[in-house]
C-alpha cells in the first residue's frame, strides 16, 4: 500500500506530484491511500512511501484533465484525490477518455468540479465587505461560509477586483488578507469576528432596491442562485421579503405600460419567454472566456422577447457591470437621447452586447474600458446567436466594429457598410452604425455634433425601414 500525505485540502501541486510518480510506476489506484496532513488523524504513522521519482521520463496529460482536476480537488468529498488518480490512470491508458461522457468515473469527477465552480461563483457574488478601522486605517472585512475549499483558489479574483482596498475575507476554514500589495493567510474565524453593518450598507441597500426588477422575479430561481444561508451576510437581503411582497403590484404596473408584453412571446411554440429566461440564467454562469474572472457579473440583453428590432453594443461598461443591465451609463444615455430624436421606442427593442462581460484595465481606483479581442467576441457569439434565434427580429443594428463582428462573424469597415441593409441567413436585415461611445470620445465639438446627427439619422432610417417591413 502506498501512502500520500497532502499538506492542505486544496493541495493540487502536492497531489499532482504524487500522482505523477505513482502513475509512472503503474501503481493501481486501489493500492494508494490519500490523506491531508491537516486532518489530524495519524493514519499513516508518519511520512509517505512513494515510489522513486523518474524526472527524466516524459509525462503528459490532456489540458482538459488538468482543468477538471484543479477544480474537482477543491471539493469536500474525501474521495476526490482517489477518484482523480483513478481518472488520471484511465486518461493515460486510453486516448479520448476525457470525451467519454458516459463514463461514470468522469461524470462523478465532473459533478465535483461543477459544484466547486458554482461555489466559487457564489463567493464572488455574495461576499459583502463591511468597513472597519484597524490600526493602519480603513479595512474592509467580509464573512463567508464556502461549501468547498475554494478560498485560496478564489483569492486572485478578489485581489484583482479590489486591488486598491485593504480587505480580509474570514471563513470557518481559513482567512485571507490583502494589504494592497501582498496576500497573507491566517486560521479560520467565526462569524462574530466580522463587523455587522456600517454606513456603506445604506447606500448599497438603496442601490439594490432601485435595480430590483419585479418582472424578473422568480423566487425559485432566486433561492437557488442566492440560497438563504448567504442571506444573513448580505445587507440587501433584509429588503428581499418586502420587495417580493411588492413585486406583483409593480410587475402589473410594468405590464400595463409595456408596449409588447412578454406574454405575447410566450404563446410561440416552444415558449420563447421560458427559453430566454433559461438562457439568461445559464449565461450568468458563463466561463467561455477569461473575462468572467474580473467582471462583477454577466450583463445579458434585455427587452421584449418578440422585439422586431435588436440593437447590439460592444460590451458592458463600468456602470453596466455594476447594475447588470446594458446601456445604462453615459453611452446608454446618449443612445437613449438619439433614439428619442429618431422616433424609435427603446422599450420595443431588445438591447444587448456582443460581449457580455466588462473588460477593463485597473488604474488606481478606476476601471478603464478595454476593447474585447476577436477571441472574446467569438466566444460570446454563442450567446448572441441564441438571443437572436429566440427573438427572431426583423432588423438587427450593430453599433461599432465589435458589434458588427459579433453579428456577422467577421470584421467589417464601418464606413463601407454603413447606411445599407445586409441580408442575413436567418431572413433578418442587418444594419451597421457607429457606437455611442465613439461619439462621446470625439474631442472636436463641431465634429461631434455632426457625427451625432448622422447617428440619429441612421436610427431614423432603421425606424422607417422597420415600419415599411411591417407594412405600415
Ligand atoms: N457600451 C456598450 O457597448 N454596451 C453597454 O451596455 C454600455 C456601453
């Protein structure tokens, strides 16, 4: 029997080094016992007895296995190390083993990895810092109870996201602390060690109440996305019962004033409304490209599901990233004014972005917009394509080069394609115009006024074309 003692419950490097040695000597998974030193029990009576390392020998495994193993190892299941070693042996013995979705071992490991990803997502979404003063000034402290050993693996996200703050995240297993330059670790803590409320909370609660959308309220989905166990750490959770109670009345008011209620779309075969809601929920967990790591959340499209007109922007900006809705910041305000001048009703259009996560570069406390690259646009076309398939608009307007690439699947020069319809394979017409942010950035006032008028004219033409297509 071989024995492996890992230093911590998330010791992937230790597991990998030991697994490599064992696998190179062809050691059967049934002959290995895995343990974490932290766990206390002196199962082995001290030390490991691994076979010798064969550093000279080549050893390679598919990237997909490493990605899966890095996540699954963070699960609390005590069997995870052994399961992963058994899967490693299988992957080395049989090409294509990672694609064999019917394999119960692969499926079991996949379930572990999925639970870990979900827990990491929850931590990113539900950690709420409270301000407190320590000897060195202001510090933000949060309490969180993860289900799995995800805290160290998630630390990079919080370091990047809150780079200029001093913060601590306390959990029952470990605590992590950031001083603006280095991350340190300490022992686990108790809930009472974190502060319980502060002035920042009132601002946050006001903001949450303002963005709460009654029409999107699905209590079941909300409970699964935001399980009650997290509520006690969330300042906004205190508002939820009242907001739910008032939601029906607010939703009725919204439906009464909405020109194209979702109900009409729900009559379509296959129930487009439910399909759209499921798609959006799935997109909230998207990890198709690295942008999800630093963004606050996925910003999905919004508007009537049977909208005849779809607008595509580039990606959410700083304010959209916080609010979770497209085009609500400065570019959105310019867009709204231009639509009003062109006589196009935004509430009848579906508004979305080519890329659904905010890409930025941090400069001090500011997050500066960065354009998405071709790979990020391509990764996100999967969502855009599905939104368009569900909505089946007559006209799609791409605003800016990234939006045009997302819509057409290739790069175009705006000046060449602007002002004329492009026939799409799905029967819709595509139009391309500039992005509102481009207009905001033009330094010369005269030019800006001219270009804004041109943008309004593009929108007016689209509105007219839509009326013509509708026969009215
Ligand atoms: N710019 C975009 O392209 N989309 C938004 O949602 C906001 C700004």
